[in-house]
């Protein structure tokens, strides 16, 4: 091969690397660029969340791959990817499958299943997945629950509920240090968020719940705990279109939630950098290091929606999320919090 050809291939690889972001060897995050899995295919884990178990991170999310079905919003399965370093992800396949044979089933491919999140229940030694289950038109507004003995599934679907009789759409779940788990979800026609305590097995909602961010039309909740305080990042309700985020703080989960401000700063802050919150990922073994995970939706081709992962910075008790083109976990080393 001539020197010219080798140079051309090199230039091509460089350019391609730029466009697709993550390469096999890279130890960086490239927010908004295509992120490929170990098979070289774009990761399909939209509206997702990450669970850490036995020194491995598991990323669960909506598979929106149009190769398996041409229906853009219909349920194609919940995917799982695993990683030890957060940069490189192994495709563990679909861990919750559509039920094609029963059109009345919540998981029928024509239905909607969004924002799955998984927690490990110590008591029952099982993994519990909660998700938003809906029908086209978003009037069904329920939460579905599934269980598995393994983090990589298969998850067995149990049923869906309206927590304490209330609607539920965008949602997340959160496990506190005392092993109590909570669901946070858009309710009351998406006008008000509800926060409810799950039962000890995480399989049901207890009667203890609280209305927060009342009449503020917040959704896409992402929650984390830092230095004894609880932080809840949310989006406004504008469908697939991005809007400004808003976060609230509380001293306890069932305490008073106080709205603060848009945590995003700088250029792109007014649209959450073109994305919508989905999860906040605590980095294991690093003090006060959290990644803000958001979805940059592409409504024309949802499978090509991208991931915006950005480091959360603290300014006193205030959160700052700023755009970074390329970054690594070493970013957190510069801070002394
Ligand atoms: C968004 C929501 C997404 C999806 C979308 C459908 O507001 O956060 O998860 O439901 O609406 O339009």
C-alpha cells in the first residue's frame, strides 16, 4: 500500500473517530456524538439509567432500533449494556422483550415503554425494574414492574399500576443509603411530580407519597444524594423538544423540596444542551463525583437519539452543569469536594 493510501486511511479514521466519538481505545466521553458498543453498533439505551453491582455498571434503556420494527415509538425491548470503566460498553442484549402474541399485554409492541430503571433488592436478592408503561396517546399512564435474578436478565414482567391511584408518566427510582427505595414520577396530567416510598421488596408502592414541584409541569426526573442532601433535576414538559432544566433540593426524601434554578450554565443552558435529563450516575469510589445523563432526542429517527453525559460540578450547594466537548473521569480530580 502506498504512503498516500495509508495517509488517506489515517485521515479517514481520524475524521470518523471525530464523528462517532467513542473508539475502542478511547478513555473519554464525547457528549452528543454517536456512542458505539463493543460490536461497533450505536448504543440503544435511551431514557435510561445505570445500576452498579459487583464492580460492574449496567446501563438499561429503551431500545429504539428501527431494524427490529419500523414503528418509531412502539416498544422494541429494554436493552442492557455492561461496563467496568464507563467508556466501553458490552451489549448484553434485550433484557425485557415485547410480548408479540397478546395485543392486550402492557408489553405489546404497539404500546409504549419508557425510562426503565433498575435497583438491586438486598432482601430478596433480585433486580427490580420499574418503567413507564403507556399506550399510544399516553392516556394509560402507568408504572410497570419486572424482576430478575441476574442483572443481565431476562426480566420477568409482573404487572403495571397507577401508584396510589394516580397517573404516572416520566419516572425514575432511587435507593437511599438505608435501602429504602422511592419512585418519582410525573402525575396529575403531568402537572405535578409525585414521590412515593416503595415497599421493602421494591415491588409495590406504599401508601406514603408526597406531591412536589406542584403545578410546575416537570418531567424527566433524575435524582441523587450528595453530602446528606437530595437533588432532583427535571425538565419542563415539551415532548421531544428540549427546554431548560430546573432542580430542587431537600434534606430528606419526604421533606420539603425547594426549587432552585436551572443547573445548566453557559451556551446551550436554555435547552439543556439540546437534551433532556434521564439519570444522575454516582461514580463508584470517587467522592462526590456524579455524571448528568441526558437524551438528545431525534424525533425523526429516535434510534439516532444521542447521549449527553456531563460532569456535575458543585458551587457551594449549587449545581453547575456546563458543556464539555470531550472529557474523562479525571475531570473530577481537580475538585476538592
Ligand atoms: C417526553 C418524555 C419522553 C417521551 C416523549 C414523547 O416529554 O420525556 O420520555 O415520553 O415526551 O413525546
